[in-house]
C-alpha cells in the first residue's frame, strides 16, 4: 500500500505515512490520470508476408532493426513507448510529464521514424504511421519484473485506424493533431476517409515534412491581436539598452508559457533595430534538444545572414579568427572539415574552441554596431549550446545587450554568474486585457459581458485570451471578421482550447504529487474554497498542509484570498481548475466528491446550500442524496420564482431518483417529484414538458395502483392542457379530474383541479361556468381549513384563483366584483413578495384597467409585470402580458408600439405553445396593422384567427375575431357591408351566450351604426 499524497510505502498496520504524515486512506487507482496527449501508432507494412516462411529467430532478426529504429525515433523526441506489437509499436507524447509541444514532437518523431527505417537498406521494410491527439487515461501497469506506461481510451483506436489507412512510408494524422502541429509541420489534406469503427468519415491529413519556420514565426502567424501594455517591462529593457555603452547588459525575461515573453522581446528588438541596432536572434527548439549545438547553430546562421545583408561590410565574420576557431565554426554549421589539427583535438578542447570562436564573432560585431543578442526559450536549449550561451551572456563587451527568455522551470544555473537582470513577467492588467479583446472582437459594447467573462476565465494571460477567442470563432459562436465579431448565440461555457491544455498541464506537472493531490481536491470544490474544508478532506498534518498551500500559492495555481470572513483559496483562473479537475479519472473524482459531500453535510456552520450539496452528490454518483438535495435546491429556487433554475434541479432530482433501485416507495417519490415540478416547467414556458410530466406520473401511478397519485397526475395534465391543447380537451379532462378529486377526499388537489377547470371554461368562452368553478376553488382556499397540493401554497393558489376569477368578471362586465378580487390578489402578492405572485396580480390588474377604459393605467401596470416576468424568467406570463400591453398601446393610439409588442407576444406565445395567447395576440395585431394602413393583411390575419378559434373551440376568441373583422372591413360595397353585418351578428350571438356583456354591447352599438347608414342587405 502507498501513501495517497507522496506515494511512499506504508505498512499494513500504519495509520500515518512515516514520510509526510498524511493519514492513511484508500485512493482508487492512484497512478491513473486523464491526460491530453498525442498517440503514435506505427507498424511494418505486410510484416506477415515478410516473415511467413522464416524460422522464429530469423523472423525476429528481420523485424528487429525496424523496431529499434522506431524506438530510437520516439525517444529522440521525448516520447514514451507504451506497447510493442511484434511488428510495430504504440507511443505517447505529452505524458507522463505534460508537454505543450506533444503534437509537433510526435510529428517530428514520425518523420524521423520513417527516415530511420528507410535508411536500413532493406527495401522490404516499409512502415506506416498514424497520429492522433486526444484525452486518454494513462496508468502504470506493474509486473513482477518491470512497470509499463499504458494508455486507454478511444483516442488510441483512432490513431490505430489512421495507421491502418496510411500508405507505405506515409504518416497520416487526425484533424486534432494537425491543428496543434500546423506551422511546425507541413500537411496535405486528404479529405474525409471512412475508418473502421467510426460511423462518420473523418478528416485525414498527411505529413509532408518539417516546417522551416521558427516557433516565434508560427506563433506570430497565428496571432490576431496587437501588442498592448508592458509599460513596466519595456522601461526596464530600455534602461538596460541605455547602459550598454559602458558594458554588456544581460536581461532575462521569465514567465510561464503564453505570458508574452517572445512578443515583448521581438517588439523591443524591432524598436532597437529602428534605432540603428543590429539584431542577432535564435531560439531553442524542443525538437532539437538532443542535437548538440543546435541552438548555437541557429545563432551563428543569424549572424552570417545579418552580415550578408550589411552592405557596409563585405568581409566574412570568420575571417579574423585563428584557423582552429574557423574549423570550430564549420563544425557547428555541419560543414565538411579536412584539417588534421582539428581532428587531433580532444572533445573538451573542441568545445573551448567553439565557445571562444562564438564569443570572438559576437564581440567583433558589437564593436562595429550596437547589437542585441536575442536567445529565446532557454528551457529547451541543448546541453552543448548551454555552455556557450553562458559564456556569451557573461562577455565583458560594451554595446552588447543579451536578451534571454525562459520559463520558470528552465532558468539556467549560470544566470547569476553573468549578473543578469531578471524581469518576471506577469499577466496583463484588466484594462490591457480589455484593450486586447477590443482589438480582436471589436469595440462594440454588445460583447462587454463576454469580454469580462474571458478576462476572468483566462486571468489576463495573453495567449489564453487569444486562443479562447479563436476557439469561439472557429466553433461559430462568434461571427464576422477579426476586429468586428458578434455573438451568434449565448456562450454557456468558454472551455479550454486544445492548443493550451498542454501549457497548463505542464505547469501542474511541476508541483509535487502531494501538492497536486491537494490541488485536485480544491478543483472538485470549485473555483473557490476555504482552508477549513480543504484541511478536513485532505487529512494532512497542519505543517504539511501549509507547506503545500504556500508552494501552490507561489506557483500561482491556488492563491490565498484575503477575507475577513474566511481564509479563502481561489484558482488563479478557471482554466487551471478545469485542467486539474479533468486530470482525475472518474473513480478518483467520485471519491473526492463523496468526501466533500460528507464534510458539507456534517458542517452545520457551512454556508453551502442544497445547490452545492446537489452538485457534489451528483458528481459522487450518490443518486439518493442527489435526488434529495436536488429537490431541496429546486424548492429553494421556486421560493424566489427562479423557474429556469428550478427546472434544472428538478431534472437532476428526477434523473437521480430514476437511477436508484425500483421500489414502491421510489415510484411514489418519482410521482410526487413530477407533481411538484409542474409549476417550474409551466412557469418557465416549458408547457409541453409540463404536460409530459403529468402523463409520465399518471403512467407510473397506474403501475403501482396508486389512485390518489393518479388523480394528482391527471390534475397536472389537465392544467397543462389549458395552455397546450384545445378547450374541448381541457374541459373534458378537467371535469373528470374534478369529479375524481372531489370523491378522493384530498382537498388540495380538488382545489387545484377546480382552478384548472375554471380556466378551461374561460378559454372555451363559458364565462359563467368559469366564474362558478373559480369561486368554488376560492372557497376551499380561505380559512383555517385551506389546502393546496404539493408544489404550491394555499395563498399562492388563492391568488391565481382571484386573478382568473377577476379576469372572468372583467370579461363579463362585472367590474365591481373584479375590483374586489383584484384587491385581494394584490394584497397576497404584497404579502408574499414572490415575483410570480406579483406578475400574476399585474396581469389581472391590467385586464381590469382595460375593462374600465383606462389604457394608460393598464399600460403602467402591465409594463411593470412584463419587466418582472422577463427578469425572473417567468416565461408563461410573458406572451399574455405582452399581448395586453399591446392592446393598451392600441387603445391609446400608439399603433407602432402596439404592433411591435403584439408581434413579440405572438412569437413568444408560439415558442411556448400557448395556443390561446397566439390567437388573442393575432387578433389585436391585426387591428394595429389595420390602423397602420394595411387593411388586407389585417383581414387575412383575423379570418385565420377566427377559423382557428372556431375549429379548436375558443368561442370567446372567435367572437373577438368576428368583431375585429367587422372593425377592419371598410364599407365599400354591398358585399362588404353584408359581411360586416354577418360578423357582428355572429359576435353578438356568441357574446350573449357566453356572458361577455362588454363585447356584446360594443358589437350591438356598431351594428346599430352600420344599420343606420342604409337599409339592411341580406
């Protein structure tokens, strides 16, 4: 057994680790981690045919040279051979130590692999290679004699399929790998190919060779942002440049990948060139770390290219060197040498000659012209060049500025000896980050929220900002051109582009296993946690815990946040947290979340509510607790009318409960949960799903023969039918449900069923029946015996009854009765303060003011309700509030505003599936359209609304549509006059039968007016 923190061996009876002091506890698969890597698969083409006729020894001898060449190529570029397959191998780049260049390194290894096998001189040995970049699970497999680094996951299968599809001596790569290595390697797109095991054809690329572009040029070519800020760092560099006349100056720019070291160095170098300085630059390459003097070779080539461009100097910089030093330069440049004196030198003497020659050339150039010597990425320098760079950086030579860049883990050991000034680069400040985003996305304020989210997500690291924006553009979330981009749709998650996953993973690999384990626990908590909870979960001795936290704070991974309330810890930015979290295999995540859940449940002083408990229970796959906490979180959302959030938690609770074993009690809970969720789904405008909840609950109630819950389910289904179906269907099921509810002896569901049936009667134009049923429901909701079903309260249900009953009285012209009900509804809304209740009261208040002929007062009330409904996502009320607000504008003569609001109402009603609201908004939109001059369009809309209302049984709306047809039809002929009279008489008949007295009176008055204009035509 091993310690989960430091991996030291632990005895069977030990309770504490003797090395680090951590409490002994089991950790599932301690060596397993998720990694983002590049996988290489290679094999010998037709190996079976090559060895079919050979003895085993001869077969091995035939294939082993190719396998040895493959191993050598993989190892040269930092890969790990994870498996040998007899005639090939599988290798991984970017693990077990993360490397942000894993894809380019794998491509270079593949090129070298093909070259090495081809150079064996055996024409029968041909290889093919497949490469793919993706997430894998990486783990150690220990046998009796050795350990093997294995990888698992779908990514390795795609690499294998690419290998199988490749032609002889070709390298095929996936699109994921191509995107990461593009610029460093040249590719040819082969189109989409069908690969065995994959349903859709996959884009495939062929490696054409290594690129001759430097890493800086690759990055510069991809960049779409301008250089911003760095005022402090630039001032330090200029100060060093001003002092070179007295002596050589050396400056080291140090910072993590993506912080902008190269950008600053090149911007500054170009400023110096513009001032007459000579630039000599070279960069160290991760592909050439194993090649002696590769960095020095690039430096010398830069010197000779610069000299060749110098028209004032025609001589060769090597001309003044002694012969042995000239041979030394030739050796670095891989030029042929035939000099016995050079051949006789010992390796140490050759190294000294190379160093002396390099220094002499640089000094001679600096004497002629002020020179900046830029050496980038010292963390990738080869060992032979490192010694020479140390000497160059310590030269006592005026007019020479040596500018170096490195990551923190690659700082040269000799940097102190050359008295270098170290400039530690930090992320941009918020203003500079926003300026960078304004350059890429554009200055429009419509993207302001997105920009702020990107700043927070990336912690102002320039590369991260740029790659997140690029990812959003490539995915189609941002449309347009750089500098003028707009959001195509809301961005839910910013994510982590694959191009920077390795950058962050490499930072995480620099911490100890103990620190990484602590970081993973913190990542499971979320963006922020406090020390007390972290201490409880980690179970580390206090001294060890503090040492780890100090190290993580120093590495700017998990930083301490000053707070008077608690000792908080926060991830430097969300990307670090997400990569840390993603590095854990599923079982480790579950174990950590289970521990966090238990700690939060035990901590009575914790401020974490049911939403946090639900999150951790779900991630721990503790489905019973996820159900319990999800339901609690949903109830908490309902209290504040946050219906969209409530729906999310109800869905979690329902899904979690369905993952528990099937029992009678579980099914009862499942039915109750759906009943409780009805208001959240309906209130957020998901009416069809509310209807499905009722159907599903009814089915499950039948399955367990629970009559009471079946009645409840039918009640929910009947209520949803009022919005989603036809009035005839709604009335039929509503009447049955009321009958069953009254006989069941459950007053809460009876009251809700009566409210739903009253609403159904209203929709089909049976206003007197609606008034009686709603009054009955109200009677059961007042007094000490009042009762409401699960998911609501007697007061809230009473408010809805008052709202609906008040609207009914208004339609019937009984305004005094409507006023009393409105006052009661407003009082309840004031008492509860719930946004949903306030919106409902505003809706009936607007109806009443329109009924009183005061459209200005109606508009004021409805506008408040409309804003409140939109703010809190109470989508069910949005279309009806918008409709009546449009009606209020129409009656005030604000025809343009009316048309706009009624159009919005109709579209929102269609989106929600609110049938009656679609019809009513269409009727009054037609009236607004007519007043704006388009009579034909108005007539068509009203005719369609009237026919639909008649077919589906909305008789009250049919009467309103008929009256509207009469209003918009001009009396231009005997036919049109006859049509008007017919419409008015039909409207009067329906209004008289339904009890809609105000509409009846308006139609009768208009009929009298039309008849007075001439004799009636039949």
